[in-house]
């Protein structure tokens, strides 16, 4: 089951976000205060993010964080899959695929669904290609403001 995060999910989300950012799926760790700020923004119904809890028989086994933007290039709404995390024991069992299909159903008017993945995360890259995603030939750049 995929559901919106609830205030009661705070500790679950914080724990899973910490695991995600301690994994090889990301380039670097982030300040754990960011997890709290993201959770608070979701609880405050920010129009820019949405967090889902992914469950197996009522037990939280993962989460996903979406953000939203408008793209001239894509011609409209872009749904960014900022983070998708599935607990290790549940990986390879279709939860990632089901979540990606859910996003397409949940946002039928989106012109693009976008995500980032490390090139060496071969299982994830294979999944995304299998589901119709393609690589963009851009170098991503950021300027973090403290």
C-alpha cells in the first residue's frame, strides 16, 4: 500500500531518511535537520512536496519524496521523484515499480516525471529503463546556500 505520510510517521520517516542518506544511493550525507524540516513542510501541506509511506501488510517498508515544478522544456508540470527508499529486506520485490506506476496514475497531467540516480546503482538504473525512463544528457549543477 502507498499512502500519504501522517504526523504519526515522524520517527519512521526520520529513521528511513537517515538510512537512505547513509547508503551508496546518494553522493553525500546531509544534515539530519533537513529531514525534520522536510517532514514539517509536508505536515504543513507545502505545495512543493509530498511524502508517501510505502507499506507491506500495514508495516512501513519505505518512503518516497516528490517535489513539483513547471518546465518550459517539458511543457508543463514536472513531478520530481527526489527520494525513493525501500528497506533492504524488501528490495527487488516490486515495491519500486509499483510506486513509479502509482506516480503516473496519481499525476496524469504531468508532462514529465524526473528522477536522479547514481550511474553505479545498476539495479535502479535497469528498473528505470525498463519502465520507460531515459537518461538526459545534462550535467546537473547546484549552488547550496547556507
